[in-house]
C-alpha cells in the first residue's frame, strides 16, 4: 500500500489552503510551525574549519526539558600535522571522532584499523590537542580531513 502523505518529519510539498480565511490562517500557522520544527531538528551537513552547530540535539541527564546541542569542527591533516591544537574549550563529550585520508593512491578511514597491528593509526582527543599516532607500517597521510563532533558546557 502506498501513501500520498510525506513521511513523518517531512514537509508537504503541495498544500491546498481553505477558502475560508479563518481556516486558512490556522492551516498557514500549522504549516509554519511544522516547517520550523522539521527544519530545526535536521542535522546540518556543513563541514568547516570553524566551529558550527550540527543541528543535533542530545538528551540531558540532568534535565529532560533542556537539550544539549552538538557542535562540529573540521581540520585538514597530513603527515606534517599529526598533533595540532583543536582550540575548543569546555568539551564535555566527543560524540564523533573520525575522518578520512589518502596516501596519494588509496583512501582510508581515520582512525585506521588494519589486520597488521603496526599499520594502524590511532586518534586521541585531549583537552587541548588532537594527537594522531601512526604505527611503523601505517600508510602515509598525504592529505585528509579530521572531523570532531562534541558537546560542550
């Protein structure tokens, strides 16, 4: 069975409004409220070198009424920049630590896990720095991106 209704949390593309002015005002008000709610609860897919809100809303263990908002910061990396300051204060939890890189030929995830222990690449986020540690046989990082998503105070 198919439905002509949009999935939950999607805005209807075509709206028919009533001829009655009071009904039309109610329909328009509901549409505007739905649009704001749907737009504001979407994840924002911007990856920039500055801190951005992600659109993520996380539970708050101390208050069911107040959400915690997620942030994202992206960094350009290479073998020349394996330890760098992230410049973020007040991180309470990292919700995503990762990225991708190339050795000039192949593409790899970051952190990189290999069946050969010496080929792995570890990533640690500390209070001030990101430290990327490569095993002796790990692929070169010619260029890549590191993405950090987090909650903060």
